[in-house]
C-alpha cells in the first residue's frame, strides 16, 4: 500500500539495494511478477499498469537509503585494511 501524496516515507535497507526495493514495490503495486518486469517479458496491458504505478510512485515523497547495504558489500569485497602486509 502506497502512502498518500501528502505524506512521506523513508525506507532504510540493510539487505537490498534501492533498485531491488523499487522493483519489488513496482511489482507489488502493479500485481506483475517481479521476474517478468526484470526480464522485460510483460504484456502491453501489464506495461500500461506498470507505467501507471511508476507515475504514482514518481509523485510521492519516497526516500530509500541503502547506504548500509552498499557499505556492507563494499567492505566484504575489499578485505580488511588492518591486515599486515608481509
């Protein structure tokens, strides 16, 4: 359920990126399977429904902070900076 146009919503994600959350939100609100959206295998009718939901989302005050997610994955891929170099 989307918030009203007069209110704002903040989402803080520890696991999913803003793109993943947006895809899930579009899928849920449009009733279209997220895999079909991701793979671009939606019908003309589904495309119309998806664009209507996207337009509604674009008018809302929706803030997604996925910096914790990015920091977590970035830190694990770089290794520890305190490792001694032999």
